[in-house]
C-alpha cells in the first residue's frame, strides 16, 4: 500500500520569505527522494485561482463584505482540497502549500474581526479532519516583511493587492493572530525570519530531517 504523503504549510505576513523558503523546502525534499507538490492559497487550481483573483483585486466601486471574503476563501479551499491536495496526499506525494487556514484565522479572524467560531465551523465542513502535519511560521517584525515585499514588488513590477493596501493596525492584528496560533498549536514551528536566509533554511532543513526521518 502507498504510504500517504505529508502536508506542510508555510505561514506568516507579507514578504517574510514564504515563497523563497517553500522553494528551498521542495528542493530539499526532492533531493531526498520525496515526490513533492507545491501549491498555494487562495488558489492552486484553475477554479480556485479565479476566486483568488477576485479576492486580491481592488474593487473600487464596492467594498468586499468580510463574511463574503471568508466564504470565498473557504470556497477556494474546498476546491483546492478536493481536486488537488487530497488526491496528491493519497498518491503518496508531500504537499507544500503557501498559506492555509492559519491565514484565515489571522486575516479574517484577527484582522477583520470575524468570530473564530465561524472559522472553526467552516473548517470542519471543508477540511473534514485534514490538518497540516507541520506548519512553518515565518515570523519577522512587520517593518522587515513590508520592506522585503516592497523590494520584491519594485523588482517584479507588481501591483499592490487589496490586502497589501490595508493599514498598519490591520497587519498588527494579523501578526497577533499568528502568534496566538503558534502558542496553541504544536504542529507550528516558529522561525525567526529576520535572520539571514542561510540560518532560516538551516532551521527548516532540521525540521524536515525530523519529519522525513532521513
Ligand atoms: N531571510 C531573508 N533575508 C533577506 N531577504 C530575504 C529573506 N527571505 C526572503 N528574502 C527576500 O524577501 C523578498 C520577499 O520574499 P518572498 O519569499 O517573496 O516572501 P513571501 O512569499 O512571504 O511574500 C524576496 O525578495 C526574497 O528574496
Ligand atoms: C489563504 C489566505 C490568504 N489571505 C490573504 C493573505 C495575503 O494578503 C493574500 C495572498 O497573497 P500572497 O500572494 O500569498 O501573499 P504574500 O504577499 O505574502 O506573498 O491573501 C487571507 O486573507 N485569508 C486566507 O485564508
């Protein structure tokens, strides 16, 4: 019988280094003979990516209702889990995902102020017991993530999305949300992302070694 794969997520604020370290994580696993699927939320499948576009786009004529935002995030997640994540895990692949439900707790819960009970209810319905085996929380002071995200945006010519347009207080609440999650979940590994990249990646590799038993 095929051994089911493991589910690894990367979390943290904007610009802390999630994409950079996901690439490192996937390369590390592949170089140790593990089959890996890299994906992201919101998104990951064509249908879920259309929802992502609506979520990130600045709608100048109409504010997005927080409840609608929450339901869209979970609609994208249902599609992503059922068409991509679960089949990959069942086939024995390790899935490495850029953000997952911890981001919903941090952004829609702590950031927008929606009740955690609503998020928990939707999580039960949509995830049906699926939880990450390990979550890397890349944690850095807000200013550092913002400066890195700005540097990346300038070099890529990116437009600022609807979340990136939020005020400092919103990001402070999001950060508090991630800290709260790290205190309450043993699967979360908090890594100081303000360190040089080599140090961050050495810590990630140590956890991967533990997880793979290699
Ligand atoms: N530890 C680090 N030290 C310095 N720069 C970093 C570090 N980690 C990432 N970066 C740089 O910061 C920018 C944002 O990183 P990225 O991986 O795109 O973040 P995220 O996916 O979390 O938004 C990139 O230009 C990346 O090269
Ligand atoms: C997965 C998820 C993301 N988000 C937000 C956080 C990000 O601002 C945005 C996704 O953008 P992303 O490209 O992952 O952000 P980053 O700038 O860190 O690379 O969606 C939520 O609000 N709730 C969620 O459940």
